[in-house]
């Protein structure tokens, strides 16, 4: 009596996304956060502005924002970073459900938690969008993105971000004035 060999029938389930691809997508966000950390650090250093940039560790439960920029001479800013692979997907619509998640801690959307943190800490709030396909980084007031979400919009368009944002490659404009004039968060 030998071993009985059985053949397996092919699975009818849809194949899962390969693990390396999932990791690569998450890494793009971390790489962008590191690039923005470096950008803000060098921005302060080049202009001889006293200040510190903090990167807040990732957490599923209580990470308020991705980084904080603290400077008594400049501003106190909370920054959230979003890396977008293809800005023309879904006709340029960036859906809030795909861009961020609901907190496991309190069941609120990420932008709601961030707004509460920014308002209670008295900071200016920004969302930094990295459009990888266009090779552009646009800074948008957090309050603008938050108000779109609160008003019941399901998405924000790439065009809205570009029109209402600050392109960091524009060396002629003042980032400090843009943040001071456009990015104050208040109820």
C-alpha cells in the first residue's frame, strides 16, 4: 500500500495582490514623508530660522499628523503628507475613502481627528500632496480639505488642489506668507 496522491483543483477565488506590491505602495508614502521632513528642515536652515521639524511615528490609533514644524520665529505647523500615484485616475478625483482611513481608536475619519488636533493646539494646518506622475508637490490648507470632507463631498479633484495650493518649486512665492494667510485652522 503506497501513498495515495490526490490532485488539487484550481482555486476559483480571485488572486490576492502580491505582498511586495503592497509594501512598495506603503513605502512611497514613507519616502514622501521623509522628503518633506528634509524639505522643511532645509527650508528653516537656509533662511536661518530657529525651529525644529518632528516626524511623528506611524500609529493606527493615535498619530495626529505626519509631522510638526515648531518655530517661534516662523510658525507652528501641523503637516499631513499624501502621496498620489496617478493624478488622472478616476478623472482626477481623489476619494477621501481611498486617501485616508477611519480611526480604530474613536471611529472618526482621519481628517476630522487632524482638524480637532490642529484646532486645539492652535497650529496652522497643511496637507502636502505628492503627485508622483506629475512630479509636483503641492501644499494645501488642511482646513480646505477638511471642509470638503465635512460638506459631504466624496472626493477632492487634482485641479482644486493645484488651484488652491502652493507649489513648493515656486521659489518666488513665500511659503511662510501662504501658510500664515491661508492655513489658519479655526472653528
